[in-house]
């Protein structure tokens, strides 16, 4: 990776300089309560290192999907409070993105101060399809750090997007990969270039269409591809089996049928499932064979027999990549499949396997189910970015750092 790193920037000296950092602070909220601060905690080392070295740190990040205008429910205010707690220092929150308040606060920063700009996606130029519009926003961000400023890309969860705060700004400032982005690239490079075999991949989540590209990219390269979650039921329907009210993408049935035929020796799917009479935490539930899902019922988790079978495969693997839960782990009744598979990966790791959790819901499940984070070799912060990297796509936010 021909990319300059945070260490290169620190060695060059940052005391008294303003440094713009693109972090990924897109955490889940319940009202204004952060339910999983994982991304904030993962972003802290880069910010801390810069602040302690005397930089004036200006952080840009997004939260949720506001529609290009200020929206109180997507304010970074709760994030600023949590980030201050994690960093152990005051974090100012600008009242706007690149407006008067952001400018005034940026000008008033002293060495070691941290300023968080309001949600970057409140500005429609961030995600504009017009490169000229994105460049205008990037130039406004550069104004905040001045002529001797620098840019650190540390939001791995957004490097697969050509957005103003990720891509265009890197063209305008000396640019560096933060510790988080640097670590992620090393990890994913290991999965794509030097994975020790047997290599097992576990994919879950709700839609086949979301994971189709990664299935097609990985199936020819791995020894085992375990499929669970809501997307499994489309594979089941492709075998001519009734799936009741379970999630099913009718348009993907033929694709799933072709995948099952082409990779019959690689793809492993559940043989039993936990079904429910409604989508709720207290629904009536029972364990049935996949051939016995009644009309009106829906599959919400993989069954215990499937967990045991998948565990036998996973505990003998030398490399494991996991992205997507096996069921609706947010409901306690339907969390056993995800927990069982995760515990099998932890066991494999304990035996020396290299295991990567591919961010998103999988990382959230690890924390919600009380599993030890150090039981895995690496927990990624970028679900979509991780998948696109493994698909072999060029990630704009990484490519621009190499320039």
C-alpha cells in the first residue's frame, strides 16, 4: 500500500497545525442515546494521537441519512458528548458544517483542541453526483484548516464512496491514512492475498441482492460459504421449498438456484430453522425442518442442528470472514443462531485461525450478545466497504490516498 500513514504525519510534525480528520461516527441511536459506541471507540486512537501531538483537530463525520439539510434527529450532539468522554478531553460541536459557526470555532482553536463539525450530510454537496459541487464543499473544508493543514482519512466505513469529505478533500490537502483505515487495509489484504486454508466465509443479512456480488466473488475462492439470515429463504425457495411468510426476493430465485448448482460443494445452508407466527420479540416460536415451514409462519433464525453443523465446519477453518447475522438477534428468542456461529468462530480463533468480523450488524451482534471482542482477530468498522474490497472493487477513498 503506497499510502502515507498517521505515523508519517506525526513524524513530520503537527504541533500548531490544523488537521482535518474524516472519521466514521455513524452510530446507532435510540432517541439521543447511543446504543453501540463501537465506531466512536474505534475512531479515538487517531484523534487522540493528533491532539496529544499538539494538532488543532477538526473532525468531519455523518450520522444516518438526512436529506441534504439540517435535521435535529441526525445531529452529532450525542456523538460529541460520547467522543469527549472517550477522548478524555473537551470536544466542541459546531452548529453547522462549513458555515459561520464552524469558521469561527476553527479560527479559535488552540493546540490540542478538538472540533467536531455538524453532520456533513446536512450539506447536499457531500453526496452530490456533481463532482464540481463536491469540490466546492471540499474547498470550504480546506478553508477551515488553512494553508499548512493536512487531511487524515480514518472513516473506513465510507471509503467506498466518492464523497466530498472522503475523496475530493484528499485531492486538495496532503493526505494520510489514519490508524483505523491502515489496519483495515492490512486485514482485508490478508483475506484476499494470503488467506490460510481451509477458508470459510459466513454471510447473513436480509437480502441476497445486497450480498450477491460478494457471493459471486468469494464462492470460487473459498472452501466453505455458509449462508444464513433472511437471505437464506430465497435460496430455500430456489430449491422449490415453501418458505411461508419468510423474507424472499422473488427476483433472485433463479440466481440462487444457479449458485446452488454451480457451487454445490462450497455453499452450506441451514437444515432447520426457528420460525415465528409474527415478527415480534414475544412471538410464538418453534423449531422445524426447513421442509416444514407452515403457511403464515416466518423463519427468524437458524436452528440448533444447523448451528452444530456450521460450528463443525468453522472450528476446523484456518481463516474465517463473517458478515451478517444468522437471524433477528435483536430479539432474544431469535439470537441463538448468531451467537452459536459467533462462538464457533471464537473457538476457531482460539485454535489459531485468523478471523474477521465484517462490521455492520455482525459487529453490533458481538457487542449486544456479550461476546468477547478480543475473541476475534479483527472486528471491522466498515460493512459495505469490507464487502466491496473483497469483491475486488476499487474503493475511491483508498485509491485517492495512493495518489
